[in-house]
């Protein structure tokens, strides 16, 4: 709160600033500011403060001590209802008095020898500051409640502005998040969206930073009423980092400032290990509370088209940027880049305006460099098709990226890479025909020999320039030939696809080409839809593609009755089924290798042997290699389960360290780790027959695993303990 210049002494101003910084109004309880406090600290300038009039010692004052005017010499309080010394016992001329003292009864006597004219201002200012903050707190709670009821971001932003107390906005952040933590996913998502919308425009970044710091400091209090407060708060912080309203450095700074045994430290570890370090973490975090779940790809594309069309007409860059923020799909911003550039190529009179929008979005960090590059790369991939509708599309596009590079919002290295890629796309038709013949011969020979190394060597020599179009052609040819053969060849095709390590975009283009040619393929292979769907699902299980690539393929075949749409829907349906990973991996009789798949019991036996060998002194690198060679990432929960059983039986810290390393290097995911712990919980009764204290040990290891951030929110230690007590495990 600002005070008029000249009305406070320098000493008073310094003390007021120190008190304001050191005393967080959130931490001052009513007991601490009560005027009826029985004691007050002594003044630093008065080592021997006079005693209260109620004290017997005060009545036995020395003779002659009250000579002259009592108002001049008597330094005890003149209020009959307050037994404290003047100014709460903290007084002497030029001192601050009681911190946050709001005593309405205790008054200042102008005839007091220690009186200064600034004391009235000091007391009034302090009281006003506390009263203003109390008023802000009440209004903030009402604002949050109303927002959860009406979901009106604009109204909430306007009302927050009208409060006119931006120095307290950190409290609004804290209250918004803490109230959302104790509610449903809908309110949590609403809170995250509101934070992103208010950032910088209404609430200053420093206040956001301070608000989240206060939340971490209060984590120990939240846990009393919200059992999973650590996980929820960790997710809020991760979401804030993903939404770019908290810098990643916030985690490290907060970690160094919090007590090592506080729950705030656990929150930071959970945010880093469980959320921000996970694969595709942005998409996972954005959708955790149901965000964007009702938005289809086509809906988002329509909104992007609409906002770009309106921007071309109006030229309102700020409004266009606000619409981009409101989409709340940062991982899909490459589509904005792609559509804006294509529109600029189609309507050259609007080129300057559209490029100016993309430039502003990039410079302000609204669209990051990876999304910019991805959007431009997608245009490059489709430049031949664009040339059919836009004459000289290549020349126009080359001119656009040259302008972007010269203006500084597209880095030179990206420009060189894009230019080179542009030249590579102009593949000679004769080269394509020759490659198709060689690819067909190569694939047929592979089906006979099963030699993946030889295929990789030939591919490297034939496609030395790594042309994306040739890679896509190989993918198409491989799957087409496999679909017309038996399950053995189909399994071998999937294994080869996961072994040659083509860029994901090339594999996506290969599947797009396959789907586009599906009508012709159906003449020879009636079940082409089922086969393509299984190959597509298998590619995701083998981590050749990720879910976002599936959406990208589906976005190019949006007609409801098209073959492409049917293929993508069927693939998604296969992936959603129970134990989908196991079933898809074994759909053609394989087990993740070019040989016939192993039986489950064989895999369990292999896992048991490799763990026992490692526990008895084996090489860790060899153990990691053996797990990878199993080629069954969906079955890694068995590694966790068997490791835990051995740890409980032998108290082996060596194997615990092995699990820790497997998790840190991404070999065992959080999902598999959680599933493994759950499997051990289910078998504790049997394990207790051999190890009497198995349950006690297991609880200890669960706590350690939670501290390490291995277990996700679906694994609740309290629910686990309850189910064990009632005999359900």
C-alpha cells in the first residue's frame, strides 16, 4: 500500500517496508493482531519498559517520580481499559510499535513527550493496510465461487481489475487453486484455464509466481483435508509450466527455499518426475482434467479457420492472439502456422497481415519454435498437392520463409533445413520407379531370410539422402505386400517397421498413402480396413507412432464413411480394449521379435532368471539389455512385481536401485510401475506365508516409491491399506 511522500520519516518508511515484506498477511491470525493480547514485546529502545497500571509494582514507584504534570512525566498508558504500556510496549520516539496493531481503544495523547505527528499516520496506515487485505480476501472468495458457478472468464477478469488491489493478486491465485483442489475435475480444469487467461493481462507474472510459492508453503496444511493434495498441486504446477505461466526454473528455486521435510518438496518432485518428464507430457497434462476432451480435431480446425478469416478482415492482432489462447491447445499450434501460411499463399493481398500475426505470436511466445517448424514442415510435405491449386506454390512458399528468416522470427538453421528439404522433395519420377522395384525385391527377400540388419544396410545405401518420400514409399510397399500374405509376414513387417527407425512423419505419410490407395487394394484384399487398422494400432503399441500421429492421420480423412475414417476409428477401438497391448502385440502370433512369440510363462521365467542373476552380482547393463530384448514393454509390470518380491524376501537394496534406474531411464513407465505395485498388493497374503512381515515391509516400500514419484494418482496408499485390512487384496 502506498503512503504519501513526506509524511513518514526515513526510519519509519524502512521499518514499514521491512514489516510488510517479512510479515505475510496470510500468516497473521486474528490472535496475533488482537488488541487484547496479554503481553507485548519490549521496545528495542526501552530495555526497561514501565509496568502496566494493573501491576502492583507500578503502584510502588519511587518518591518524586511523578513531579510536575502527570501528562509530561508518567509514561504508562492513559487508557483505563488497556493494561499495556504505550504503543503495545514497543514504543519510544521513532519506533514502529506493535506489528499490525489495530487497537481501536488505545489512543495516542498529543501531550505525551514521546508523541510525534507522524504516529497518527503510521497507525492509520497500518490499520488501513490490514483492513484492505481482509476486504480483498472476502471479495476474492466470492469471485472464485461465482466463477465456478458461471464459468465466465471475461466477467471474472473485469471484476478482478475493478478491485484495484493488484498487490494482493497472489492471494487470488492461492485461493483459486486451493478451492479447486477440493472439488471435481471440472473445477480444476476451469481454474487452470482461468489462470492461463488472466496471466500477464490481469495478474502480473510476479504475483502468479508468489501465489504458487504460497501454495507450496501451505502444502502441509492442505494434506490434512485433501489426502491427495500432493498429486493435485503437482499437477497444477506442471499445468502452469506447460501453459507458460510459470517458468521451469520455478521448481528449482522453490526446491531450494522450502524445508527439506515439507510436503512442498514432495510436490516439486512429483511435478518433475511424474508429469513434466513423462513422454508427451504436454498433451497428457492438458487433458488430465478433461480439458479439450469435447473438442474434435475438426472443431479446432474450424475455429482456427474462423479466427484467421476474421483477422484478415479486421486486422485486430490482439483479438486474434486472444482467440489462439482461448483454444488452449498449445500442442496443436502447428495447425495455426500451417493454415495461416497456406491462406497467405492463396490470398497474396493478405500475405503481409497474416505473416505479421504469426510473427507477433512467435515473438510473444504464444507459438513456440517447435510448433512453428512443425507447421512449416507440414506445408513442405504437401507442397506438391498445394501446387495443383496454387500456381508457383514452391516459389511463393520459398519467398515467405525467406522473409521470416530475414525478419528474425524463423532461425537461419531452420531456414537452411527447410530449403534443403524443399529441394529434396523434388524427387525425380525415374528415381521413384527404380526405388519401388528395389524395395519390392528387398521386402520379398526379407520375408524369406528375416535379416533386418541387411534390410537396414540396403535402405541406407539406396536412400543415402534420406528422402522422406522414399521412406514413405517403403512403408507403403512393406505393408501392402504383407497384407497379401500370411500372419508370419505381417508380424515380420511390423517388427521391421519398428526396427528401421524411420522418422515418425515419414511413417505417417506412408499410412496416409496406404489409406488413399485402400479402394484399389480392397479389390485384392477384401479385409483391407481390418488389416490397416491392426497395422496402425500395432505401430502405436510399438511406439513407432504416438496418439497425436493417429489424430493427424485421422484429420486427413474426416468424411464419416471414408475408408480412412473407418481405419482410424477401428485402430482407436482396438487400442481402448482391455489388455490391448498384449493382444495387439500377439495379433499375428508374434511377441515383439521376428520369431514366434513366447508364452507368458516363458516370459515370466526369463524375467525371474535375469533378476536373480543381477541380484547375485550380475551386470546392470546386461539386465537392462535383456529387458529391452523381451520386446514386451506392456509386460514390464512383471519386472516390478518380481523385483519387489525378491526385495521383500531378501531385503535387497541392490534390486531397489535397479528399479530406480529403470524408472529414471524410462525403461519402466509410471503406469507399469504402479501396476507392478498393485500386483504385489494383491498377492500379499500368499507372500506373508513365507515372509511374516511382508505387509509391513511392503508399506515401507510403497512410501519410498511415492517419495520417488514412481506411482501415479490411481494408486492410493490409504485405499490400499483399507482394502488389505478388509481382506480384499
